[in-house]
């Protein structure tokens, strides 16, 4: 993946508004401290359960757009390697033959060794062809960044999740 063709957009945690850069130039951005790049909408009749989870790791609120994302935030919060966590930390976009495609990641976790973990959360049975392309490009993008790894996660093990709750 050509990192200079991928654009990254994020909301500055210092209240400085939206920022944008090419992917290769964002290695020093503290993504675990940024604001969500989009709002967590809540309205009557909504199909998904949105809200905020209090993360002990960061002593801050971490947003989620579904119960599955909430569960993943809880699991990341309980992972001893995670020292920082942000929800909807940035949006990436890249050129395709007919248009630019964009994708907003679900979580960015800073690990104790200083590396980053980019996480997408999706039920296993809801990964369609278009989603699969976005996830594959995101994984290639993270592999191009020497200090980031990528995980596409699905439903957690029920026993593990019951223990975490």
C-alpha cells in the first residue's frame, strides 16, 4: 500500500478542530488521546445501542456504536498490554479507480511497547464484499506503518465476556 496515497483525518484532542495528513506523516500523532472523528448518534427507534464506556485504563469515556463494540472496549480495557484507548479515532481514505473510498476505524489502542493497535469490530456474519475490501486495505495500511498492527474482531467468546462483565 502506498502510504502517501492514504489520507488520515482526525479530531484534535486539544480542541484544535479537524486535522488531515497523509498516512506516512502521522506516526507521531497520539491517536489514543484524540476525540472521536464522528459523533455517536442516539435517537428514538435506533437499531443500534450507542453509548459511552468508562475505561479504567485511560480514566476516560470511550464511545461505542453497538453492544459488540462496547464488549470490545471492555476487553481492550482489561488487556494489560493496552495503555491508551480511543474510539472512532480517525478516518482513512484512499483512491480507487472510480472514486475515493473512506473508512472510520472503531478503536485505536496504544500498547505498552509504544506500538499501536488498530481495531475494526464487526459481527462475523456481517462482513460483506465491500467491507472485506475496506478491512483488507486497512490491514495493508497498518502493515505499511512499522509500529501499527491491525485486528478485525468479531463476537467474543461468551464465557470470557461473562467473566469480564
